[in-house]
C-alpha cells in the first residue's frame, strides 16, 4: 500500500525494510519511538505497527533546516526520505529485524506533533490499568498490543477461509431484537417509534441462526457481537465477540465437533505454530465433575479429586455422615509430597480460601512415615483409613484435604478450585502447553433453588439424548442428558453448542418440563415456534468466544488486553465516559422517565 502525502509516498513499513533494498532511496512514516541527540547527529527510532527502523539525521547531509530535527520529540508523527544503508557492525541491534540497517535522512516532514505522553509507549513498564484505559489509543501503540490486534485479525481470517471452504455462508443477524430469557440480563434499547416497547441487544444469535436453518441456508457462520448485562471478571466483558456457526442435517454431536476441531487446530498452527492433537480428548460431564470438580477442567496437571462418601457415611464424624445422608458427598484431594512445603499458616490460608469458595470448611490430614496425622484419624477405622490412603495413593510427606457438604456440586466445585490454586501455588501447571478437550453429556436440566424448579442447563432448544426422552415423560428430569458439548482449553470454556430440537412434539415436551404455559411460550418464542411448523431440518451448532480464544493464544489471563476498547468492572468505558447522561429531549423521545437510584443500605 502506498500513501501520498504532499509528494511523499511511503515505500515500505518501518519493520519490513530488508538488506536487499540497501542503497535505495526510501521513504518511511511513523511515530518517533525514541530520540538520541548528539548535536549535529540525531538518531530516531521510527515506529509503526510492523516494528522499528533507525533513522539518522546528519547535519552535513540533511537537506533543510536542522532546527526542525532539533524540535522532534517522542510520539511526533513524521515522514523521512533518505538512503537505506548498512549500519556500522558495532552498532548492530540483534533485538529487531531491521537491526543491521538504517535510513540516512535527507528530508523530513513533521506530519503531527505530540504533547508529552502520560506514560512510555513501550512494553518495559507496567502502567496503571485505569490510566492505560483512559489513554487506550496510546496503550494500543505498544508493540505487544499491536501484535494482539494483528493476531485477532489473523484468527478471523483463518476462520473465514476455513468455513468458506467448508461451504458455510457468512450472514449477519440483527442487533435489535426481542428480549428472551437466556440466563443473563439483556441490554435494553427503548423504541422511539413504538412507545413503551424495547429492543434487546443479542446475548447470542441463537434464535436467528436456527431460523436460518429453517430458511434453508444449510450452513451459517458469523463473527458476531454479543451483549450480556452481567458482573464482570478477568475473562468476561459485557460486549464480546463469538465465532458463531450452525449446520443443517446433523443429529450427532460428533458431526459438529469434528468441524470445530479442525478449525481450532488450524488456528493454533497458523498463528502460534502450536500443533494440537489430531483428535481431542472427550470427557463425560459426570467424569469431569468427579475427577476435577468442574465442567471445564485444566488437565495440564494430574491432581484429581477422590470420592470417599461410602467410607465417610460409616465413619464416626457426624458432619461427614450427615453430608452423605443428605445427598451430598465427602471428597478428598491429595497434595503429594507437599507436607514439608506447607506451614501451619499456609494450611490455614487454604482453609480460608476454600471457605471463600462457599464450602463450610476444609479439613486436612498429613501423612508421615509413621502414618496419617490428624484429629480426623480417630473417626475412621483402621480399615477405612487404609482404604483412604490407597484410593489417594498417599505416601509420606503428602497432605490430604477433605471437603464435606450436603450439596455434592458445592463439594466438587470447592475442591476443584483448591486443585487449581494448588496447581498454581506449586508450579504444577506447564504454561507452555495447551490442554484441549471436549466435555459432553451435560445434564439437560439443573435444579434452581431460587426458582424452586428445574431450568434448562443451556437453553430450551437443546436436544436431549434420544434414550433419555423417556425421563421427561416420567418427570425424572435429573436423569436427562443433553446432546450438548463444550470445548475447553486450559481450564477455560472456549465454546459450547448442541444439537437442537427440530421436532415440534419434543419441543412441546421440553417447554412443558420447564413449566412454560402456552401463553408464555407464544409471548416469548411465538415467532420462533411458529416457524418450526413449516418444516425444520435436524440441525446443530456451536459458538466459540473469540476474545477468550485470543486471550489464550496471546498467553494472557486478562480479556481486556485483547479487546481494542474494553470496559472496566462496572461496565463503563474510561476512555469515552460511556455510559453518560443524555438530554431531557432524548429521554422524552423514547417515552422514559428516570427514577433516583436506591441507596445501598
């Protein structure tokens, strides 16, 4: 690409000059990364998104007023013309690709000056997050951020090329749609033309992409913007992007999973040169929860949960017995060879950590050459204790952690978080590796204590396993498994999907099991359900979180770092000041009246 600026045409990007172009007259444009002044000799590192090239201003050969060179400062935007020459060997810079060459400047044009910047535009120092986000346009100039933006663009290109080759059509779906319950709160948009009515920004294109299958599209994809009004965390943003896809005439999970596997393999290989296995491991949901305490396990290290409920229910410790009898469990985790690495203070901090996960407490037992040491020992028989040591493969210098509760999922979750905490604490995790796997056979329903009923684990349009439909008929909803699948990378849910319900009778059963009455169905999903009366093919799909994928490829744990203009914890934009107040006229136009927010008590 060439840009003409008052007769100056950029001949090459800064980081792409090659020795093959030596002794040619060249023109470069960019920002001044740094300036070194030696009087009649001034060195400037000129930067653009491709890298840096050194420019030398020598008063003896420079054409023009050298005072203009003296006025240059960091972050000025300039264009320079001169001869590309080899540096003196003793000044080579092996840290950059252009480290053996430089431009002997003859002409200079200052395209834009810069005020003093609030922080250095480089990757050598950590900048306060709020300051960095306030001046995000400066933060994005840093090489690390430029590389992430390039990585993101490359991934999108790979996705588009792959899915295009697979016969998918890229189709946009509406941003302004109907509010439907999908777990998180909707972002609502008041309508000026339809008073007192609201659009909702899409939490996903779910209903639209299924309608596209009914429309005969066959294969659809979209790099889709989505919105959820929910509390933020390090890997979550209120507006995010997903690689969304749907396929017709599929009724088995593997038909979708195989397409996604190859796409993910290509992404990792073509962007960071990492070879993923030919076939990803597949874990049953129940197996994942029992072994790792989570449905998104990080399998880069081997520490696993062990169920001792059958032993605990017969022991002498009442809280353990009660937990099992109330339908919960007692599970343990063996931190092998870590006893001498954990002080009493460390152990108490782990107790506090597990309580912070919602568990009632954490008990522990150390194992020495003489045997197990803990107040817990007296509550178990010798045979029971021997079985615990056998199941956990316990030996001298191990620490066994116990969690018990009447809520089995709480026990699994608490120990699962402790497992990850110990993995990081003791460096068990190889951060140079990627663990990629599928989790399948999710429950179709989950019981909501808040609502006092079963709700959909994913959404009401997920197809149950054929052999489990009978349990919907019998009302035994806890036994129903879904044709759903999540792809998990390094303990992060990268994406998820399912085979959808396309049969009207089965969809009616699903709505009935969820307690939806016909009037409510029509109110929320009438347009969708009615479309399925006109011939719907079997179909299924999946969505991958693009932001989370880039975060993993870039080797960071902060999703804000891979989004050009992210939001902070309260979902506001520090750079622009959004959300902000609007005029009374704007509020009147959409028929809204404002109320004072309630003060927190």
